[in-house]
RNA sequence: GCGCGAGUGGUGGAACUGGUAGACACGCAGGUCUUAGGAACCUGUGCCGUAAGGUGUGGGGGUUCGAAUCCCCCCUCGCGCACCA
C-alpha cells in the first residue's frame, strides 16, 4: 500500500472530534438573520439492528444537500431524533428477554454514534426521542387537545385485530389482509377503541394537496386513499315495518329504477330486525361464517358471490316497487352505510350476484349509439348512457339523471346528495406495553376524563413483570397504576390501559424539534414562523398513505387551534429510491444484507458516502455492487495527492485569474462549480460527482502525475481550493483536512460556496457536427461565433460530406448555430 | 383489473426545452515506471467488420431535416390500489 494514501481512519475521527469539541454544527433557532431552510429526513426507528446501507443512502446525500445550502449562505436546520416507541423495539425486547426501555436506550446510543460516522451536520442539541417522558408528555397533550376539540373519540367498532401481535392495527398497517410486520392474517373484532376523526379532515386534506410540491405519484396515492365519491344516500322503507328504513349510498342514483334488491353487510345492525323467523337460522349461520373468514379471502375479487335472503322486502321510493333484502359479504360494513342498492344491469358485482341467485336484471341505461338487450349481456354496462324505463326520467342522459333523480328524492324526503370517503377514522389504541400511555381516566360517575394537564406526562410504568402482549394491555395488570382517583369527582377511577399508535408520536416531531429545549410549551411559535414549512422532507414512498397523511392531518389540526403557523407542514417532498442487492430488496431472510462497516473500515466514511451518491439517481435508487467503490476511492486519492503536492500556507480561497491557467482548466473549473451547484439543487448527486471527476482528470492531464506545469503553487492552491470547497458537502471529513493543508482556516463547511465566472463557461471554439440526412458524417473545429452562413459553407466544403452528396440533389440545409449542420439530399 | 415508474454497452449509470447516444465510473485489453505489484500514470474499449462501411437506446408503427427523448399499439419488470357501491 502506498504511503501517500488518504489515511481515512485517523483523519475522519480527528475531524469528528474537532466538530464535537467546537460544537461546530450548533444552530441558533432564534437567529432571525437571513433565509432559513429546514431540511428534514424521517427520523430513525431504533430496532436492534445497526445502521445499514439504506440509512446511509437516506441520510448521507441529504446531508450533502444541507451542507451545500449552508455554504450558499442559508441558515440550515437539519435535526435528527428517534422514533423509539413501538413494535420493533418491543418485539426485540421480548426476544432477548430484556426490558424494552433498556433495549431502546442501548440501540439509540449505538445508532447515534453510527450516525455521527456519516459526518452529518446534525445538531444533537435538538434531538427528540419519542419514548422519553419529556417528549411523550406532548404526545399526551396532543391527544387531549384532539379530545377537547372532539377529534379524539371513543367508539365501538370493528377493528383489525392481529392474533399474532395481540393488538389492533390501523388500516395502513395491513397489506392484503395480513399485518405488515409478520405477514400473518388479521381478523375483525369488535372493540371499544380511541379514534382520531381524520375523516372530518378528508376534504381539507384533499384540498391541501394542490398547494404542495410533492411527487405526483404520492399525491395520487393520497387522493385514492382519501377516495372521495359523490353520490346520494337513499332511504328505502321496509315493507310492513313503518319504523325501519334501510339507508344506502350510491354513486349511481341514475340507476335507481333498475334496483332489483338491497344487500346488507353481515355486520349491519339492522339485520336482526329485518330477518324473518323463517330465514333466521340461515341468516345467522351465514353471518357467523362471514365474520370468521379472513379479510384477505373476503375481499378477494375472484371469489364467487355468496349471500342469503333475509325474508324482508323494501320499497323503492321512486316507483314503489317491492324488492327483496339480502345479506352478502361483498358489502363492506365500514364503507358508506353498510348497505347497497343492487343494480345488476349496471354494476358488475351486483350482476354476478343476480346471475347466481336468479334475481331480475333490469336495463335502465343504454349506450348512446346502440341498443342492447339484457339477454345478450355478458357483463354489466357501467358506462354513462341514456336513461330508459325510468318513469319521466327516461330519455335523459344518465350523467344529468344523477342530479335529477337525487333532487326528486330530496323532494320526496327519501334521500339527499352525499359525499362519501374511502378514508376511515384513525384507530389509535394499541394493547401493547411499549407506547405512549393514553392520558385518560375512566370514572363510573363522570365518564371519560382527561388527566389534568399539570399532571402530564402519565409516565409509562417501568416496573412491570410481564410486558408481553396478551390480548389486553399489559398495563392492565398493574393495579396500583390502573387504580386512581377521578380528577373530576375525586371518586375511584381507572386509567386507560392502552397505549397510542406510534404514528401519533411521529405526527408532530417536526414541530417539536424546534422546541426540544423547552419543557414549558409544546411548540415555539416564533421559531416555527421562522423555520416552517419544511423546505425539504425526505423519506420512503411507503409512508405515502400512513405517516405522510398523519403528519398533514395533525399539523392542520394544530394550525386550526393556533399551534402551527402553517397548515401544510412540507412544501417539497422527495422519496429516496431503494438500494437493492442483485436486484432484490435487502433483507435478513434473504441473507443479502450489505454491511457498511467493512467498507468504512477500508475506505473511510467519506468514500463510502460518496460511492452511495455515485451509485445512481437518488430518487430511483439502485443496485449495490461491491466493485464500483474503487472508482471513488481512486478519485479521492487522486485529489489527496494533489493536495499533498501543493500543501502550503497561502489562503486557498483567493480569487482566480483566468490568465494564470490554460483555458481548458479555467473553463472546466467554472463549469464544474456551476454544474455541481445545479445538480445539488436537484439532488442529482451522481452527476455532480462525475463533474468533479472530469475536473480532476483535466488537472492530471495538465499537471501530470507529479509536475506543476511551471505554474506558481500559490495559484494552483487557489484552484484546488475551489475544488475542495465544491467537494466539501460530499466528503466532509476529507475536505476539512484538505482545506487545512492548502492553508485554509477551519472549517471548510463554513466557507462560501465558490462562485463561477459566466464568461469562462463559453468555449471560443466549437466542434461543428455535420450530418447528411441526419447521419453524422464529419466534425469541424470552428470559432464559436461563426455565422449561420459561414457554418453552412464550411459544412458543404467538407470533403467527407461531399463524398456523401455525390450524384444527389441538395434539398435543404438545417443550421443550428454553435452545434450542427444537417444537409438534406435525395 | 385500475394507477404510477422503469426497460440504454460485459456492469453501475449519463444525455438540458427533440440536435455528436453511451458522460463519469467499474471491468477488460495494451503500454510506461518498477525487484515486484492487487499501487500509480497513459492509451483503447457499444455491436458486426481486417477495412471502407453498416448497425445500435425492450418490440412494431408514426410525426420530424433530425427521436433514447414527442404520438399510437404491444411485450417485460418493479411499486401502489384493488368487491369502496
């Protein structure tokens, strides 16, 4: 190994110590001067594992962006913290038989050290840890604010219950009926739970999407997730039971004359009342079976329709037709009213059901340009068309019919225009130990009462024998803790024993960072005004319908109650891509996890970090390969040897004079500064690095491996100073050392980002491309300011071109000044 | 099924509003220096062809003087949603 190799280990740990010692990354949040940028990467989830490639990919490049902004003169806030409550930590704790708090504290201090290795500018003074009482005090405060404003409510309802995890899960935590962590089935269970009424915000959350610069795919996902549908709710009277009405929701009121039956979800509460004595046993048996079928089977689109007649009939409000009421599990209890009007001719699901149970199919919409017959149909006709056999609505367009029919229903007092959302209320109770306790007290006399604010936080009891899940919250076993007095009447009362979904903790951390030093208030309005909204937020696309909806919802809520200056927390969102190994996602089970440590040991953190950035487009991700890192290692060492060769005392940030350099060097240098800056604005790290490589290649061509081309070293130092400042955001440790050796004063990241000289960017000669019929035939060196006419003359004069024109007729010449000439012949 | 995203050398990947396809790297080949080199430096490297030349961005068609880029059809892969009435 060569002696002049960049000694990454000593140098990198030395500079980290210096930064630490000087508190170099300290950010003053109260500083009003200048323009502020809040650069935020989703905080990490400390499970037992250490930092993997994904973390480096996530954090390193964004720190490069933040450092660049800082050098550009912005005030940059780049905090870091830990989302430390929740299942991964708890499950790991159970596995190793250690208390979750111990496990969590250990991994936090370990991961914090590893994060420092990345060399990011995190100011740890603003760190938040969601499992610390001084943080979750405010999680509880938030819960109570939501409660006071009627957004946090207790409801009886069907919840997603995971038998494996022994807890309730939110819809977002379920994938195809399986829980996302273990892949085991989730069942529906009736429980009393706390919900946040996010559905109240559906319209506002939808509207807010128009104001933000987010990836289009994520906006679409959120729109779909919220799932706004316009339609009508319609009441059907039940025949022979004046008291009872069945309410349905439909987006197609125009098909109301085609209804051949109603269908209720098995969970619908009207069912008991509607079931005839004769049909009783069959209906009950059907419902019990439906409840037992797992969600994944039940929602399978390929499954054959099933159902049972209830024995009751309903009356169609527009034509008094009597239609049977059925029960079927293809109707979802949790959407709309849990009941639908079935129009087999115009809804595929109803069509299949009607065919199977031989129910009538009535065609009430026909295509505009043709006549169709029910007999000839093989599937439902779901397009818009012309209404038929619909009383006095017959003949009008179905789109207009929607409103017309609903208006009629309103006048009959049997229905109204309604908007329904796919979005469900957010269930937040979890029957687990390792979470934020719900700060509520249940009193027999007074009902649900919040723990008085001055008694927050309700601390999560540490002394617990058994924190394993067992279907009810482990906290329920702690009688001393559970039994308390009602703050209202002073009588005996019990604490809520559930803990909160961890998405609650992460829904306001971006605001809490800005007040991490304050225990007296949840947030600091002055600072929030200065720093919000987040100018860049970075995290995985998988959070599109979970965290990224919750953080918008909670920020909006806080905005409405005066605790946030902005309604939308994040103006610009970027998703980092995924780093794969051999085209596959890295995972322990596949055994293809790449461990960064060996690479960092061998090449250093800067080389590793740069290699990650060089791998591919940040938003795209890429495939990890062990080999390519040598390219970056060579590059860094090439720069290192230049620095060693021109080490000196003069400050390397003096002005550059074009006359001291060959033109090509001066031009490349300025081009590099410009291009790297633009690439960093766009997060195009890979091309930025290749630009710097081009510059270094050019320098080697000029200076050779050990010469100085007879140029004053002080001049070359100034030139290298530009390179080092440009490179500093990418390789922070390396560039501190290089900067100092070139005679600069620490720290390089506190220097100004180099400016470039516009006049240096244009070359005085160009390579003119000459095409014949669009094919490249010659290249000619020409002065950059050659006129169109002269370019055309030069092109036509080319011997090679003439060879291709022989015996052909000149049709046209296209000239693109400064670039090419295309000669069209035939 | 619906909605996104992607498909470019042996490999990772470049290419701005249509204008030299393959920047920059890895790998490979040759050379220089060396006792030696898995170091460093230089040169070459899409494919076919000795060459002239031809050909080339998943496939097919189109628009254009000119298409990786724009339009239409199709194929493959990845992600998301999926009985939401």
